[in-house]
């Protein structure tokens, strides 16, 4: 049961808490943090306190903001408590006024339920004249149900005399070294060459210093922000809005359990990632082909079509005739129940006003700067297309990293240290504009806290030019690795129906009837994982009724168990490719979904991509189903980590993912049976197996699979009947091609 967030004031003490985490402050003699406590474990995280709540450099002079031991600068002036958190961007929840708006999204409140503490600091009296009109504000938020506290530092200057924020330190926490692994820091200030995965911002926003007994975490702008504010400053004005910093306190040292807690934070604070419409990419801009494709897709149950890169769709067109044609196209799609979407490239695409809008010599080459007239024109054109045509989804290829740009002729940046922060604000403006229009955003960047819905699983492009069964194998490896830190609904994988980049007919899934076993396997493993692949091609079924029946079957499986397959993945046995034959595995591999409510509590997917029959006693951990007696997350199942970089690299670029490492050592605990059992239904039907949960929270599931086959199981509480699965079509392959 979730404990509501509270903020209480007792004399000079202020405490924010939610039953899981607590951060406490004193307001006198100056405002400072006095405690950061994990209420679930009872552990005080901080080794020492009294630090300033921020440190700011204005016009070359350093000032402390608050802090018992501070040397002066900005001092506590006042605070207020707000009964709700701020909404950083627009998002329409699952229901509004009792009407279901998005059947493929989780039911989550927006903004997230919680409380806010807003603290104002003013210059100490001796600095009042020098810093007249300048105030610093620290905003803290605590949220119901997650062990997370947010902090944001903003600055205002109400005078006409500008000041420059040269540097800004947002937070400094001295954590007990033995608990350092229990603190997760994240921000919404993401950017960098590796922006496909979480915490790419760690080299931009925080440092970690080991002092032996304690470890100091410093949250800061490593570059800049070099931001000039004042009422007369063109474009920017007198307000500086900082990035949001999130401190999450873990309940355990186990890697998978920590990732589950982080994903719970993302589901709460970026709930748009729980939307998971079934989509595909069409590589055509022909109105007849577009309508025919959408009609077929709608009949099979797809919900969104994106006109892909290479389709000929022009998001940036200003031609009234073209935009009128696209409106007619998109109206036709909407009438079929298929949401229309389109692809657009940004930073390395067309550069408007190129003489004054380029950033040269970045790791991506010459790109369009975001603090420019060119980007302003770009955003205007995207907005015009959205407003004119009714387009409801964008595949935004960029903005990628918000690199430093040393050009001095850009309209809205000075060049150098101010460009990283300012380009981040322009990126947020773009996402915000799309969110205001209810646009679903596919983007390769990790901008979930800024409004994006989905990014890529972390694959390498050339991997999709390999033979199909190699793609099935390393495709599961991508899914297995990528879903440690991402919710299934927050990411996509790939399936080249037509040739993609290379590989010819051996890599493409067309002709679909001929390659139906591989095609069915690819759809099945993706939909059972809850990770929608980018089906890219001119068709989903080649007009063949057998192919159509198989595609529709997997769509129906996905929709039948939608709430389950979009639940977080628990990792069981990693897929490992066979040396010398990358189209085969070394043994059975498996993953599962788990949730703590509903009739269906788990779905276990098991794959045998070998040429031999395989039998495995599969250890299935049920802690996350809520059906065990365990009070906290148990030790991970042995062998569940892919602890080597086992995914092959097919080109110059590495696979852009972090690889988890075991966070435990020693033997796995012995177990005894408990008095609780569960029912396990193979592929959701038939007579169930009744399995007893042991004291480690596991059941043992005996699985035998013929060569080149896969299967799946639904787990329910004892004597609870699951929803009936869809009927299997006659054309459904029973095994993969060999």
C-alpha cells in the first residue's frame, strides 16, 4: 500500500517523506540538508551534513546558497509547501472524465502525485546592492510510491542589469561509502554521443569522489551554463530554469532489483513511456499504397503507421498542395483507426540558414546548432506540418547530443560554454511543442524526462543486414540486455521486411510466405517481450491470407496479454550465440514478465534456437508477482546475467548499451517448499501444472523443446483461470526453418 507523501514543519525543521525515503532540512541559522534516509531499510545515507544547498558563480564570483557552514552569499529567505508536483510537459493520462483515451497506456496520474517544497534564497545584506534583484530558488519534490527526491535550482534577476551564471553546483551529498551503491543519481539533462542509454548525463552533471569513509556526489553543470539573465536580455530574459536532479535510494545491492526500482521511477515520472501502440514503418509516400497498407494493418490490429526514412515523406515541406495531400492521407488513416506518423531527421539533416546555423567539427561532423535561426525555422516547419495535416506521431532522428559549439554568429548563443545548456533548452522546447499537441514521439535519444515515448533497444544498424536467423538470435540478445534499464514499452527493436542497408534476400523477411517460420518467430519473440519491432517495408503480409492470419495471431496474443507483456522483464537465461554459427544458440534461453496484480501474474518465454531437442529445469523467480512470502527482493537467479559482451559487432560502431555485471558472489541459498503454489499454463491454455513456491520465491519449471522452437507460459495464483488466448491459425508455424 502506497504511503502518501508529506512535508511537515516542526520549529526550524522541515521533513519531506513518503514511507520509503525521507529528506530533512533545518531553516536556521541557514537552510541546509540534515538527513537523507532510506525508510525502507532504516539507513541514514549521509556521513556529514551542513553543506550549501547550491554554489553559484556570478560574474566570476563564487557564492554559497544556504548551508550551515556556508561562508555567506545567498541566505534562506522563505519557503512554501505545494500540494502537487509540477508538470514538466503535457501528457494525457489513460482516462479523463471517465473516458478511456489511450487503451495502450498504464493508468497513471499526471503530474505524478506528491508534494513540493520551494525554498527562496536572497543575497545576504552586505551583497544586497551588488546583487539587487537576484534570487535563487531550490525546488524539492517527493512522489508517492517511489524512493525518489527531485531537486532543481533556478535563478531570477528582476533588474535590468544582467549577470552571468558562469557555473552552478546543484547539490553536494556526502554519502557513507558502504552505502554509495544504494544511491542512484539521474537528471533530465541528457545528451552526448551515447544518448541511447540511461545515465549518459553522468559525465555532464555529476562527479563522484571517494574519500574512504564517505563518498561525495556533486551534482553540477560541468560546462557552463554561462547564462546571462536580466530583464533586458534579448530572448532569454531574467529567468534561468535548471535541470531536474533525481536521487533514488535503493533497497538492495542486487543489480536487477535496482533496475526495477529505477524503472518504477521512470514509469511514475515519465508515464508516457507506458504507451505501447503497435506500429510499423511504411517505405512509401504513394497515397494509394499508403491507404491500402493502412487498411491491411488495421485489419490485423495495428494501431500506428510511421512513414519511414526513405519513404519520400517530407515533414519539412511548406508546399500547400503537398500538405493538403498529406492531410487527406492522414484523415484516411484516422478513419481506419490507424494513427498517422512520419519520420524527420534533425541535426545532420537539412540545415536552414546554413551560413549562420551550423556547428562544425562535432563527433557527428557538421550539424545544425539548436540555438540558431535555422533550428527556429526547422521547428516552425515541423509545427506547421503537425497543425496542418493532423500528424499524430513523429519519429525524430535527433536532436542528438547538444554538443558544445564555438561558433559566435548564432542568433541565440554566444558560442562556447553557453551552448550546451541553451541547446538543451531548445531541444526541450521542441519536445514540449510536440507534447502540447499530443504527439507520440519515437526518438533515439534518452529524453524520457523531457517528453519522448520510446527509444531504440541499443542495437547496431548493420546487425539487421545479417541473415534472418542471426537477426533472431542477436535480436533476443538486444532485448535481453536492453530491458535491464528500459521498460519494454519504452524501446523498440527492428525487423527489415524489405532489404535494409545490405544483406539482400538472406537478410530481408520478404517474401513473407516463403520465410513465414522466421517471420513468425521474429514477431513472436518481440511481442512476447513487449518490445515493438520497427517492421520496415512496403507490406506486413504480402497480401497473403496465411501470412495475414499469423501476423494477426501474434497481434491478438500481444493485445490479450498487453498489461502483462508490457510489465518489466525479469531475466532468466541469456541467449548466447554458438561459436562458428551465429544463427544458433548454445542452449535454451528465457525471460519473463512479472506484475503484482491481475489474474495473470507472469509470462515466461522460452527459446531453443539450436538443432537439438533441449530440456531445462527453469528457475522462475516470482517475487515481483506478489505471490511469495519474501519481504525484499531476493538474490538473482544464478546464470541470469549476460556477463560478457556476447553480442557480435558487424560494423564500425559498437552496440550502444551498458552490459550488466553480477553484484553478488557466493553460493545461492538452499530452499525449502512453502505452503503456496501457482498454476502454470502452457501458451495460456489447457490443463495447468501446479508448482510449489520455495523459500527463495522460485518455482522449478521443467521445459522440453524440440529443435528450433519456442514456447511461453502464463502463471496465475492457484485455481485462478487466465484469460483465454487467441485461437491458433492453421498457418502458424510449429518450428523455425532449419
